[in-house]
C-alpha cells in the first residue's frame, strides 16, 4: 500500500515529536524543521522505489511476449525484476 505525502508528513511529525520529547535529538530547530529532517529520507526512498518500478514497467513493456498486465505471471515477473534491479542498485525493498 502506497502512503500519501500527507500521511508521510503526519508520520514524520509523530516521529519528530517523539525524538524531541525523549531528547533523542537535541536541536535548536523548531518542530517543523525536525519533521522535514525526518521526512526527507522517507520521501527519497519512495522516489527511488518509484524509479525502480518505472524501470521494471518499461522493461516488461519492451518484451515481445509480455504477460497480460495484472495476471499472476505479470506480477511474478514484475517482482522478480524489481528485486533484481533493487539488488543491483543497493536498494532494499
């Protein structure tokens, strides 16, 4: 399930509040800045995953005998190629 940007911001806000509250992070920055600091790697990670998904989709679209989209074979091929590409890029899914 894909999270919306608003939901990610909400989760990052909760994490930031907890980090500041427990003094796991000591900063003079305001809570909004700490939230942005927490949110940034999450958004970057999702962008990398989107890029990998697009590369896999492009690969499958380029096949002459591609399985029908949504079929079990398509999903299995998609997952296999996504894992392969992720591994090559050093990205853990």
